[in-house]
């Protein structure tokens, strides 16, 4: 009808279009294949990003930064300080920083003892809700973990805290607390080098392995632990470790294997047995002696010859130690039958005793050996 | 009737070819969704390889021209750079601070001369013009919407190993934190913190997303002990901060950072930041900021912590007009200030 000369009629056009169709289909399929393989100019759909983002965002509210101040360092605990060895009884106020995770809706925080290594520490906690003071509830020197409680200005009006989802072992065979399921992706939270000066922690990705029983520096854990290869640095103590399903697996407690080579065993304390141990201590606090001690290397030769021991650098007033007659300058040789040469050994030995138990201390004073019976008390 | 016959056969043929085509070329992408976790891991691996393949040609190695040394020792680790335009390489200022002329080694191994074109010493950025044409620059990514957990790769001349054949190394990690402030003579005001390994020689290299787009320039690492090596804490100048100064750098202008002239309460936890002092005659003074003002937003970005305010201001070059939303008494008002040149010691 109104067709321009030279243009094909309707049937011919349809046919030619159809002839082109297979070619177009092939091209489309080719393009689709290339796009999915990620080589097209158009950016491919992000992979794995949404998952990691949502994991991190889901964990973030339960992660807190902790700062503690104190004058006297607690004796005992395992010596697994990453970058600095604690001095028992050091003089002057010092500060420690680290990370923790909220495990109870009433603001109970799990962290490493290295973050709160002081007697009567002053603690501040940065949460997603702001900054709060906190109180030390209990520590377990056998694994160096502590529980804190966030103190709110109006506890009765307080909203429940966002808690971390705990890793529960599924298999009934693994239900013992000593068993730990490991392996897989891990997100590890920390505050490396205090980079989060606005109170925000950071996160690092790694792989979990284990369970293992590390045999390093005569440190023995009461249960097996995990390891992780994510970045762990000063400020990372107590950092919560989450698995690929966003469940809290444990907290960071790194071990230095060799200070010269700076090689680390990045130990993760599994959350279930660690919490169980702490709850036990909350119910029944460990026995208390009340001394500050430092290792006394001893002198092998000369008139002052003496074997290694633990030098008492301070005796707390009205403590069982004072009542038993222990004095600053004494050197503790043994508790009962067990020789002690480090503050850790003393704490570990005392943690095995009940409150009210009587132990016999062998003490060297002015070159003479004294036997002092002590009735252990409850920490005030 | 007869002439209509070819139609169905064409349709069948078309369908067949479509199916064959999809089977032949479309399979790779479908695997991830259809074939369980192992294939997802494979798809993820392929994505990292692809991102690295896209990013690597845009990353160069930078070193000072080799001078024959008496002892014949190799030169130091040098640095890295990212092609931001076909003739321009963006790097860290600290990589090129000790000279004007450098040797730029492209990822294909070619060595071309480079001249420092413009600098941003405080922001630790510098632009090097290179004597070759037609190179494909990096695709710029959206660093502002980067979030904690995002997978990333760092590409650069790690430990100077790329000097041999120009081929940079790739390491993998995630974004550990955003909006990090790292002070010093070189200020990283709005840095991306990541855990991919970056070592000496990586400076000036690129941090890319898994689509191969540039998220930032990897410039600074935290180190443990005395040795300068990766401990999984790296900082990158983000692409959106680079965008603030790139045009000026391309014009050959050096960048001077901005100065506002307020002192604020550093200890008070937010929300908002309290102004405690305004320097007379400063941009803050002319912009009618007053002691006691509670700053809520800077250019639409919420400042809920003093560090965030410092963070937001430190990345802005002199001459930038900044809009503040603030609370004065009971009123919430807006004020503007034009940042003056910072008179601080340049690195």
C-alpha cells in the first residue's frame, strides 16, 4: 500500500528477521556466558560480599572495646602476653586496652584477663550505644578469661544488650564441654594498635583450625583450644571470633612461641568451656592469699647463695598472707609440696585450693627457711 | 501454504542454537548457584583471579633511576603506583618525596620515565606523569559505600619483587573498618582499614574490589616491633578522598589542606561535637561558628564523635566550602565556611 519502493513486504521481512534470530541467539548466549564468567565490561554481580557484610554487621553490636586502669597488677594467670610481659606488683597506674563480647543480656562481657590485669581496675567500655563504666565479675586464671558487667546509669530502665549468638555443638557426641568443633572461616574482631579511637572495632578474616592442645612454654589449658590465622595485634586481646554462621566460637588469647622471631600461636579460647569455667568461679570464687610477687632468680654462688623462688613485693593489709606473718622481702619457695618460681605457678597452685583451706608455705627469710601455715580466704 | 513452511524450522533451529549456546558459554556462571558449596568456592576463586587480571595491568612499580653503585647492591624496595589516567600514575607522596624523576615499570615489564607532576604531601598522594600513551587506566570504584567485611585485593610491588619483570603481586583480604583516622605529618583522615598483606614496596599500589575497581591507594601499615612488614593492618586513601583533589593534581597544582580554626571537645562522647574555641579571623569565625555550638553534620555527614569531625575535615583541601549543621541553644541551624590554607609543617 504505502510501502516505500525497494523495501520487502511483510512476509519477506519476517523471514529475514527469523534468519537473523539464530545468530542473535548465539551472540546473546555468548555474551551471557562471558558476563557470568566476569569478563564483560559491565561489572559482574558481587560475590560473597553481601554474606560477609551481613555477617560483620550482625556481629558488630555485641562487640565492645575495653580500657582498664589500675595500679597493681594481679598476680597469676598464664603468661601469654603477646607483646609485653606483665610485671607483678609494678608501681604506678597503667592502662590496658582490648576487646570483648557481650554474652549476657544484662551487659555481661567476656574478655581476656590480659585486658583487665589489675587488682580493683577502673574499667570503661565502648559499645555501639556509647561509653559505660564496668565492673570486674570474675576471672579464671587457668585460661586467662574474665567476665565484666556493664554498669548503666539507670539499670532498671535499661534495654537488654545485644548478645552474641553462641556456638552450640550440634552432635550429641560432642556435647562435652571439652570438645570443640573447629575449622572454617572466621571473622576476628579487634582494635589493632588502638586504631579505633572513636570506639569502633575492626575485623579481620581468617581460617579456624583445631582443636589442639598447645604445648608451649609449659602452658597447659584445661581444655582444647582452637587457632586462627587472621591478623591479631596489640589491642586484639579478648577479641571475639565468629564462624561463618555468625556464631561466637571463642575469644582471642594469643601465645608467643618465640619472642625473637615474633612468631605467634593465635589461640582462640572456645566459648562454651571458657564460659562454664567462669560461671563456676562466679558461684565459688577462688581462694585468696593476698601477696604481690615477682620472680626471684636466686643466686647460685657467693655468700648470698639462694635457690630461685618468688619474691614478695607487697602484702595486702588484713589478707591471709599478713595474718600468717608473710613479709615483703620474703622469698616463697613452695606451696605444700609444689615448688613455685613464677607468679603464674603460684596462682595456678592457689586456684586448686578451696576458700578456708590451710596450705603450708615454705619461705626463705634472711637466709633462713621458715614454714608458714596459711588459711586461705575469700577475695574481698 | 508452501512458502510458510520454513518458519517453524527456523524457530526450532533458533531454539536449538540458543540451548547449545547457553550450555557452551553460560555454564560457568550458573555453577555457583546450582552446584553447592564447592562450586561457590570455585566461583569465588575465579572472581579473585578475574579482579586481579583486571587490576594488575593498571598497577606500576616506581623506583629511582638506577645509579651504578660501587658495591653493586640492588636499590631499595621502591614503591608502586596506579594508572589513574592513560598518562598519569597516582602514588603515595612518600614514594616520590626524594626526587623529581623516577623509573616507572609497567606491569608488562616495559620501563618508562616518569616525572612528578603534582603533590598532596599531607594527604600522602602524588601524581607522576609518564612518557607513554594509550595505557588503560584503572576503573574507579565506589569507596564511599565500602563496608566492613567487603572482600578486597591489594595489588602492588610488594618488597620490590615486581622490579624483575614489572608484574605486581596480589594479596587478598577484607575491609576491616572504614573512616579510620591516622594522624601524623601525613594524615590519613578517612582511611579504609584492611587486612590484606601489604609490605614495603606496596606503597602507592591499589586496593581493589572483587570487580577490579579501584577503592583506594594502599599507603600505610601498622607494624609490630621494629621490622616494617605486614601484620594485617593496612590503611588506604579511599577513592572518594582522591576524587576531592584529583582534578587539581591533574592540572599540576600541589594540594594544601584546609584549615577551619575551631578547637573542639575531644573527650566528650557524641552525639555531636562541641566547639570550645573559635580562632578570631579564622574561616570558622567568618563563617559564624561560635563556642558552645554543637556540630551535628559536616557536608551532610553525621559527626557523632570528635574523631569523626577531625576525620571529615582533614581530607578537605584549602578553598573547600563546608556546610555545617549545628545546634545553637535550642535552634538547629546551618552555617558555611571556606577552608583557609593550612599553615603546618609539610612533610
